[in-house]
C-alpha cells in the first residue's frame, strides 16, 4: 500500500491535468545510484503486466510488484525546502540514504 | 533527501543524471529565470515569492545590489543606479555618443585601450557586459537554490534583431556570471514554444511583443517542428510606459497644471500606471493623486476615455504589423496564430486591435510577462538532453545582410538579410593591382550600398598572395554563421592556398533603433544608392585606366609614342584626373571614352611590339605544334 499526502495528491492531479494525457503516476525503485536504490516517479500512459494500482484522492498510483517490496507502506509527500520544491518519499523500509539523498538502501 | 519531480514514461533520470537547465529572459526592464518541473515550465521565484527581477543594478560605496533593493537605493543615489543596460549591450563608444544625452547614467571617459564604453559608478568604471552579468548572477543564484545544485546549462533569450555584437556581448555576460550557455534563442521563438506551437502542424505565427518601452513584431514560420524567424519589425520607442504618460498628461490637463515640478514626475507616473492596470479589469477607475505641491487631486477615468488616449499609439503598433507583413509579402489571413508577449498586451484595447488586425483571437492564456522565460526553459530542457524523445531544432535569421568592402568603398553582400542560420556562403574576389600581395578584408553589416553607411564589424588582412597580374588571383571569401549567430570569416587564395580567418567578436554593434533606421534608409535611398554605386564603380574604372596608362607610358612611351601623341595622352589623363573626384557620372564617363579612344592606337602598337619582341630571334617552326 502506498499513500499520498493531500498536497502530493493535489500536485499530481494538477500535473496530470496540465499534461493532458496519462492514466496515473508510476512510483518505482531502480537499482542504481551511489547508495544502491533510487526512486522513480513517472507519468503512466499504459499499464505493464506486473503492475499493481492504488487509488488515493482521485489519483491512480501505479507500482510494479518488485518495487512494491521496497515501497510498501510509503507515504508520498510534496514539500518546499527553501526555493526547491518536489515530491518526497517517507519510506519505512529505507535504512540509509547517500549524502546527496538521490539514492538509498533498504 | 532530494525532492523528486514526475518524469515522462521511461524518462526518469538515474540519480545524479537529471541535468539542471534553466531558461533566462534577460530583459530591458525585468529579467526572469524558469525551469522544467514535472513536465511543465515554471518561473523560479525569489524568497519573497516574486517572479520578476528588475534589471536594475546599484553600485554603492557599501557594495553592489541588484533588483528591488537597487531601485530603492537608486531613489537617493540615481547616478549610481543603472537601468535598461540591455540598450547598451554590444555597443561601442561611438554608438553611445549619439545616445549619451538620453541615458539615465553617467558614462566614464573612454578608455584608451578599449572601444567598449564604461559607465562611471561608485565602484569604478563598469561595462554593459559586467552589469548584465551581475543580473545574470542573481538569477543563477536564485535558480541554484531552487534546483539544489549547480546550473549545468542555460538558454538565454535575445531580441530577434540582435546583431552579432549584441549576441556576443550577451554570451560574454553569461560567461562572466559562470553560466554555461546552451543556446541564445530569439524572444518571439521562445514565446511560441511556451504556447506549444512547435508541436502543431506547419503554419505561420505572429508574435506581438509590447513591453514597457519597446515594441517588437516577429513573423515565425513553423515547418516540421522547426521555427524560422522570417521577418522582424518594431518600434524601439513604443511601450506601456507611453500609455502611463498619456494618463499622466490627462491628469495634468484635467487638474490644470501647466508646469509639473520634476520632483512630482515619478509620483504622478506611478499613479497613472496603477490606473492603467486597474482599467484592464474595470470599466472606470477613481484616480487619487495626493500631490505634495498641488494638493489632493481626485478624478475619474473611464476605459473609453483611456482607449481614445492610447488609440494612436496602438494604431502605430498595428501599422508596424501591417508593414512587416507587407515586407514579407504575407496576408493577415495566412497567419495561423498570434501570440501576445509583454505586460502592455494586457490592455483590452491592444488585444482588440490585434484581434481586428489579424481577424482572430490572439493567444493570451499564459502570463505575457513570463511567457518568454517559460519557452526558454522548455528549450533548455531539450537541449541539455532531459527529453531524449524530442528533437526540437530552431532556426533564426540574420537581421541585416553581411558582406565585405570592395574597391571604391562599395559593399558586396555575401549573406543576405533574413537568411536562416546556420549558414555558410562563399564568393570569389580578386586583386586590384599588379603584384598585389595582400588584401584587406573589411567585414560589414547593413543594407546600404556604401561601406561608410554600413556597420563595420571587423577588419583583417590576407597576406602572402603570390604576385600576379591584377585580376589573376582568385580569393575565396567564406562567411560562416553558426546557430547562435556568431560569425567566422575566412579568406583563401586558391592557387597558393594561403589563408587567414577571423572570428568576429566585435566590441560594438548596432542598436535596434539603428537597424530600423538603416533598413528604412536603404529602402528610401535605394535609388540614390544605385547612382552612387555607379559613380563609385566608374571612378574605380577610371583610376584603373589611369594607372595602366601611366605604367605603359613609363615603359614604352619613349619608344612608341611621338611627342605630340604623348602630349595629347597626358592632357587627356589630366582631364580625367580632374573630373574624377567630382560627382558627375557623365563627365567621368566622357573623359574615360576620350582617353580610351586616344590610347587605343598606343595599346595596339604596344601589343605588336611585345609580340615582335617575343618572336625576334626565333624561327617559325619553334611556334608550330609538334
């Protein structure tokens, strides 16, 4: 199960709207980066065979089964840090992140 | 941890691979920076949530400030506060002298080692490039905070008519600010990209850009996703500020104030500007001007009244559109889309006038103040490689023809005006004198026929041409303009292969006003220019004839001419010499004819003489084919 904060859901709806197409947003992990795994957030135009979907506040979240192992229980937030803004994973499985925060280990 | 953005399917960047690219609108009054976030272009705001950075720099004894703080400091210390520096970009000391009076700041004494004008400030002399780089540095800092890292590439917009010198100056300013420039992009093209017009089918797009002080009109041709700027027009002294002045004049009229004190001008204009902005959404506005000198003045201005005040100005802009269309030989109904740029296009009358002129509703969905920066950000994202699927390619045009000076101070155009970039063109030239071993190449930009009336961009010399008869050498001059509009000129003597080249990094250039003026003059004076060209060409012919005859008389005069013949020839030469410097084409032509008639027998005798010299002592058989 992956959830969204209210702000994150709102931003996703806006971005999907602006893009004008796409059925939802994919969250995934990829094995790269300096600390093992990295998060991926993409628009989704079509589903893959091993995808699982969640509905939260009107947004369809798409996760492949392998990524779900690493992401289950995560809450996706949208925050502002100074002038920088973007999505942020609050992932209970995450043990440590690399210095720059772009990758993590579980 | 790092904050994430939503990517296109399959395009999520690996960690550390998303490149931070921005688009920068370096404007005359305001500058902006934008970037792509989660699939859309977004203006990067400052800490206080403001999008616009006033293009104002204040040099104080305490230090330098940029933007809003500079404006407030400038009220106490106007001489050290630099506005509108973009108007000086790429201009030389000689250009500035002409506009010196109208500049709001003091220029320093020209530096002996530099053609670039320096502005005297409390922090020492500063160039336009340095001042622009301070504005860019501020935008870069804003972007780096927002994107949490170094900027890896930027697209900076420039007016479509910016010449080589102005483009180079803009690039220099970016380099000074430590910003890697991916591309300079023309402002109208950026606006069209922001509206996603590049993804439509092939069509013509008009961009109507009415800013605070300048008006630019551009016609873009979209073909296979490629934009080509096909024509530009404009008025360097027409903008929203003029609307403010109209309202201010009306207030003074209504309040019967004849002589406005200088101290009240700023105050009154601010009141006028607010009234104009309110009239965008309201049909009438109450004006309250709490003047220190004239007491409190309260008036009501209706939109109808306002419209009739500014109608002549709006009509002027529409005329520019019509003229530009005419020049490009296009009809208004061929234009598929009209894009509005610049704050003054919010005025309802402007939108109405544009709609009437083009017979279609202009695009107004995006904020006209930010649309150029947004387009630049989209382009930057593509160029730096964050969107591997798109292949947006942009074409720009040469604003004014490029060429070289030939004998007699004439201009030979090599790259014509409105040619699309990148472009390379070559033309062959030859030597003018016997045994000439060097050739000076004078690179010029402009539409006129005479070198004096075009802009000098660079000079260089091709040395080492093997001595040959005049006209025998073949020198290929090649002009190459890259996609950014930067010029390289090379000259190569084809028989010997000697070559020289120059990258044109001129220290001064043309202003938009000058380009307008030059274009207008070239049209108005087309006929006169042609006559002048003929005169110069005839003068060159005459000089060539005189020189050839002079050499011939030196060599063979004694031997082949009788005393009377020689006297007659020398008299005719003197006659020609006398009319040569005058401006009567007919007189010079007549003298040339007389001299040629007189010298024909001499030329024939010289030829015979040369042949018999060559043949004497040889047998006929030696000249027969084996």
